[in-house]
């Protein structure tokens, strides 16, 4: 990176509603929108899938092959890169509280206290958690699911009936992330803090100092850093040692007079993309904290929070979207 702005390398994209998630799937950029639509963009060509007609899309998760969406219509829908859709669940009168997937084809969702895990063969297993599950994440090794709820996190083996393990901590846990090596589980709490556990011995840690709730996590490609939103900087926690961030402070990058709303690590470099609640997007290089501007908003323009960030797996393209349906595609220039 250099000190030169990258704003000239951003192509504007317009969609019709708040962007819940964005992803690169096949040859398309895919946007999940709050109005229930999923939009495929291939250059000037646009294909709209009405994944949740007459409903609000609440959550979406995606990789480079699939996207799973959940709405207030009680439906869970899988969308594939070829544009095909499959309804995985439909519980009328209820809404989806969390969704997750992983690259081997497994996926999971929660409806209140009920959690459903669908394996690579399409078989669905269900269990009831202690309270409403707000966050889900697969452990990287084995078929095991982490679930965030009131007073802690539970780990569940769907193929072993009744087999759960608790990671307790008093309070309301709203979301979670699992380290790429599976050694740590980190939850975001209502109380404007993170709480973490080392899975092997359940030793826990508090990660405090946030002025607002953390709603976006991203691990560095080597798994040694965890970038988080929720402050007027991207807060990055160290995970190089067996103790993770226990007894260590975080780094800060991208400090601005606006809250960080989204974070996304580059797929192969120690560079993190940062989206803010005033619509700015920046890149920050972790090694020396060098910053480069991707998108800025003018002083007289409405401030719209960045709600989605996603890198292409080639590391040369970054897509972003905001709460008003304004999006953009950054193509990094050749060095």
C-alpha cells in the first residue's frame, strides 16, 4: 500500500435496500438486502432473487459458493453461486435469530432456543439451548457447533445425542467467533465487551473497553489477530501464544471520529478493511499501521453506516455496502 487514496479505483454500485451481507460467489457479487431480496451483480447485468418475499431479511452468512439467509418470516434459504435457491426451514410466526455455515457444506440456524445443524449430506439435527441463541459458529475440527446465549456459550456435537459442553459467563452474549485453529471461542456481549474461553481448559478472559457493542469480527489469515468493531478504531487482539490475549492489550488502527461498524481481514496479507458508521472505508496495514482511504463521504452528505465488507479470495477486490443501499467495488491497482 501507499499513501495515495484508492477512491479512484472504486466502482459505485446501487442496490435497492440496506445491505445485510455481501459476497463474491462464482463470477458474481452477491448482496443480501434487508427487504428480503438477494441480488447478483455481474457487471451491468443484475439478477434479483426474492428469497424472503414480503419479509425482512435479518441475517445472512456466505462463502464463495453459497449464502444462507434468515428472515422474520421464519424461513431459512440457501442460495448457490448458480442462482438456485432452496428453502431449508420455514416456521411461520417465528423469526430467525442466527445463521452460520462453513466451507465443507455444513450450516446451522437458530429460532429462539432451538438450534438446527444441517450436515454435508443434508441431514438436520436439532437441540434446545438454555435460552435464545443469538450467535452461532462451527468449530473448525469435527462436527461441532458453538452457540452464544444468555450466561455463556454452549458447544454441541450434533451427532451425539445430548452432548453439550458449557462455557459459562454471566450476562447476555449476542454473537461469537471461533479462532481458525479452534482453540478459542470469543463472544460479544450486551455489556459492550468481549468474553473469551480457551476451549482446552475453559480458562476465560475479559476483553473490555468498548464504547458500543461489537457486531463484526474478522481473523487474520494466519489466525494470530482478531479484528473487531465497536470503537472509534479497529480493535485488534493478539492470539500468537497459547494464552491468546490473556494479560495483553490490543492494537488500535484506523482511529477516526466515527465508530467502526465492519471489519474484514485481507485473505492473505496482514491488512484489514475497516468500515465506519459515517460511511467511510479504509485499509490499514497491521505491521506499521499505515492507512489508505477507500471511500469518504462529504460533510453535507447523509451519514450511512457501512453494513457489509467482503474480500474476494484473490485479494484484489473488496466489496462494501451501507444501510441505504449504496455499495462499491474496489479493485486494487497492480503494483
